[in-house]
């Protein structure tokens, strides 16, 4: 299979009990077969940290606006937001239900999952992203 973003050959990478196809040596994207991405929330199924430890070529430029073709079915994939928070847009195949993650999207999905588990931390991170560190400087001292 070839990468739908940069056409580099995808390499199988075993992470826990799941094998994901990664664009190692290319753009650094990842292909998850049907339902594999859902297993990210179960550390007994997938070792998400292993998916962050493969080589990519930072000089490979990809067009994030370009519609991706499924590396299995070769049909145009659909774009949709990964969750209700609408922070991460992923490409998924309407035929085989596989999901393509561009570089950095796995990290965003993992961050969002952690924040869902701790709503106070999520609120603090949101305020930091929106207002920067200036808001904490205005906090009254106790």
C-alpha cells in the first residue's frame, strides 16, 4: 500500500495487539484499518506510544487540503471531525471504514482523550490555548 498523502510505501508497525500501516521515511502519516483507531482508548489493545516512535522525513511536503484516496480501495475518502470537539479532522474510507491520520493528528487525538478524562485540566488547557499565559498573571493572589 502507498501513502495517500505523499505516495511513499506504507510500512506495517505492530503496536500492542494492533498492526498499523505507517508512512515511515515519508510524511509520517498512519493508516488504521476498520475499528483499529477506536482501540486507542484501550491500552491493553494498542500501544499508542509505539506509534509515535518511527522515522519520518521532515522535508516531505504534503498538501493538507488535497482529498486523499484510500490506500486499500483507491476511492476518495470522506473528511470528518474525529469528535464533537471538532479539533481533529480525519480522512476515512466509506467502503472499508479505514482511517488515515496525517502527521500530528494522533498526538491531538491522544491529548483530547486525556482532557476528556480530566475536565479541569481540559478547561485549563483550553484557556491557555485561547488566552496564553497572560490570564494566569491576572489571577488574584490568595
